[in-house]
């Protein structure tokens, strides 16, 4: 069959035939190409660039109703869930703009595979593992920059024209969204693109059947071809790298230094100096954490709890003010079934993220943590100044 503008690629391995179909994830032309290739090739297996969770998202339209938001906050996965929702929002808004379903080419691949009697094989790494590996190499401010980049993308979609969709075939959706962050953190590309290229290559190459059609984002095809004849350990790519020792040390060192400053203040300046330092600490942490909760439009009880919790949680590396605030918000405004049902539509707009009780809880966690962290940076030089003033 014709090469379709270099979007189909034929490979072989162990006397088996593989046809790679490069797509854009929000393109009508890509969906039609996928259907045509599968029908003409009549393969034994169709590989799709989906992991189990995303496959279930396509098959189970009401999956959001099973979301346990309290469990998400307790397991410290608010960043992961919110970023996943933002990525879904990006695809859904573009798809809506051009009158197609999000991931239409994957839906078409699955439906056409079933029509021709081909087996469906999931080839991509779990999105949660990809994002978790990303978080592990990023510091707090890197995560915040990433989150703001994702949220800013919500306001930029109106500028995308149909011809731009074809250009997106040259990049992965994650790469498109995170290009600005990736400039300052090149390791992101390794995890988001290079590792997935390798993972996809191994999963496709080991798929069952003598003839296999693989439907993947066109941006992955060069990397897949590069890794095609290399043995890839997919289990290693599914493991979370260990947390850096320096991060753990810093998490304990900062509170220890702050407490040490308080003790020094009482020792050198007496009760007044020590009390002044503590008051500054409470005001900076509490008020800025409260501002963060207010920005997230938290419940009044949540705002109060963030103000009270932040000065204490900032001195305890095991607890964060945002987690406390998130749990209080979850109990104060417990998400209803309608919140879960409307989640796919609410994530299409910035307003929707703040309106929906599920996403607002995630925003409360993030903005409260941000406010508390800013409070630490604001309070530290102030209490040092107080100490230096009484020690002179």
C-alpha cells in the first residue's frame, strides 16, 4: 500500500511483519488512515499507544465516578491526578474544536481491529508511571512551573488551527505541552519521550501474531525505529527511581534550622525576641497558606484550617499544609455524583476546574502548599534579621 506521506512504516523482526501507523491524537485524517490500514492489512494484532488505565477510560465512560478523592489526597497523588486531568483537557478541547472525539484514532483502531478479528495489544507505559517518574526528578518549583504551564495551555487552544494539528504529528502531546518546561529541565524529554519510545518498541516487537499493525503518535516513530533492534528491559522503565538523598536531607534540615533559630532567639534575646520570631513565622506561613486556599476558592473552614496548620506542618517534613487543607475541603464539600459525572465537561475550561468539587480539592492542595512554601521563604530572612538584631 502507499506510504501515506511517510506516516506508515514497515519493519520486520523474526520473520514477522510490522506496520507502524503514525498519527496525531486529534486528527480526523489520522483516524481515517488508521481504519484504512487495518482493513487493508487485516493483521493478527493491532497495537495501540494506550496503557491499561487509558484503555479503560475509553471503554468505561463513567470511570470518574469511581474516583476516591480522599484516597488521592492521603496518598499524596494530587499533583498526578490534576496533571492527568489537565492533559485530558488539552486533548478534549482540541478534539471538540475540530468536531472529533479525544483519541479518535485509538478508538477507531480498537473498533476496526474488532471488525477484522484482530487481537488488541496495549503498548504504552502506564501514564501514572510516566508522570511519577517525572515528578521524582523535579523539585517543588519545577512541579509548580509544570502545573502552571499545563493550566496556561487551557487558554491557548483557541489559537490552534487545523493545519497545526498536522504539525502536532511531529510531537507527542506531552512533549507539545511541556516544551517550555523541558527547556529548563532536559531530563523531562528522556522520561516523557525517549523512555516511551523504547517501551513502545519493545511492546510492539513482542506483540503476538505474524502481522502486527501498531497505531502510535507520529512523533514516536523515529525513536521506535531507533530502538527496534535493541533489547529493552521494560520492567526497569516501570520502576520509580529512588528519591535523592539530598532532597530528604533538605526536608529535615530546613525545619531543624528554623527550630534552631527559635531556640537561639530565646537564648540570646529572651522571651520577647523568641516570641517575635515565632509570631513572624506563624503570620508568614499561615496567612500565605490561607491566601493559597482563597485562590483555590476553598470553603471558609478549609481556609481557617490552612492558616492554623501551615505554621506547624512547615516544621514537619511528614505532613504538608495542602494535604490537611485538601482533606478538610473534601469533608466540607464532599464531591457528589454530579461532580464526578460532569468532570469530563468541567475540565474543558479554567472556570470548570474551580467550579467542580473534585478538581477544586486538588487546587486547594496545590495552592495551599505553594502558599505555605512561600511563607517559609518569606519568614526565614525575617527571623534571621530578628536574631541578628538581638545578638549585636
